[in-house]
C-alpha cells in the first residue's frame, strides 16, 4: 500500500470515527459508538457486548450489520411502533454501513480495526427535513429511493456516506465514466468487485 | 455500468459467471479478483493472504488495494440499499436474468 493510500485511508477513518463519537441528529455519541460495537460483533460472529441501546436499535443494528438482506418494511414499522423514529433508523443504517466499510477495508489493507473512540458529550439535534416522502422505498427520501437519496431524511448523513464512497470507490462525478481507472484498477474490474460483493451479500441492487 | 465498461473495451462479459465466481467472465484477471473479493468480504483469514498475493501478481499492489477498498465500499452500499428498501429498477431485470437471478418481490419496482 502506498504512502498516499495509507494517509487517505487513515484520514478517512479519523473523520468518520470522530463523527461516530459525537451526537448527531437522532443519537448521542455514546449510542452511535454502542451501535459500532454491536455491529462489529455481529459482522464477525462474536458475542454482542453489553450495551445501553434499547431493544429496537439493538435489533436493528444487528440486522443491518449481519443480515441486511433479510430486512423488510414490517421490521421498520415494528421498530417505529416501539418508539424508534424512522429518521433515527436511517441514521443508524448510516452508522452501521460506514462502520462495515471501514472495518472491511482495514482487514483487506492489513490494519487492525480502528479502536472506538471515547464518546463526546452532547445532545442530538432532532432535526427533520421538510419535503421528504416515501417514494419506492421503506424510508422517506428526497425523490425516489436510491443511493444518492437514501439518507436524505437526515441532515448531513448523505455527506458522510459520500465521504466514504469517494475515498474507497470513486468520486460521484466519475460515476458515469466507463473508462475510469483508479490506482491501475479498470472500471470493469471495479464494477466486477461491486457486483461480486453484492452477490455475496445477497443484495440485488 | 459493469456492462458499459466492458463494452468500452470491446470485450464480451458473461454475467452468469459472476455468480459462479471461479471462472473467467470476460474481464481481465477476473478469477483472481473473485478470489480476492470473496476473501475480503467474508473476512476469510485463511484464504486472504494467498488470494491477495495472486491478485497482486496479476493487477499490481495498488490496484489490489483499490479493489479491496471497492469491496469495502459495497459493504456499505449493500447494507444501505437493503435497509432502506430501495427498489431494483426494471431496467436491471434483464441483467439479473442473465446472471440467473430473480429480483425478489419485495424489491421489485415498476420504475425503469
């Protein structure tokens, strides 16, 4: 791994874990770090650690981390009935998804998983986004539910996944370029990895 | 985009082999890339060192790192789309059929 790749990945981890340690829109830093710890355990088949998460976020974290393809709209509705707002679920998915990406990259690049930081005290903003609605998806989005809109019900959440995706995959502005090459990997090879990963995760998107 | 990028290089992709995973599928060094992807996504500590070396010998060290990072990114993307119930556009159905897959009803869309 070249020095620039190491620096880029380490900087990404620093930004992302700093976010996870802080209160955001619907969760405290302590709760997000608890999600990260639970997700790590679920993804690696280890025992789920003692946690302060409530039943709904605890179950949702484990399901998103380890068996996302088994999720259904009824699960989200049940968690809402138990008191977890759908926007909070969207933010939870973002935390777990980013953690999954960073830990997988660390494994593949030969690093230990980034140690979970100490939580930063603070209260969630509890801010909503006007105009989002259910459009061909199970959560409210700004327009049809697809990757660029997936987290639009939560202020700032889209920028966080784009940060990960831009460093690990490609910048959004390159998405339409079939000739894109990064670090010697061709677009076809990159998309082959994407397709195979999706197959392994039983994801059809 | 997989098909578009392959067509750009005047190659002929065989989508069904993405599911099979162990054979060449029309993309350069696919066999080694499949093995690398499987080992990193499944965190197979026994297979990963060998898969990584074989990939490095074929595509180089930097490209291997990049492909690992792409697999990691799709660990995020897959969870995101499965968790929000994003529907699979109907335009994807022919490719899914070529891969021998059927889009499940709960993800099927009427949107192209």
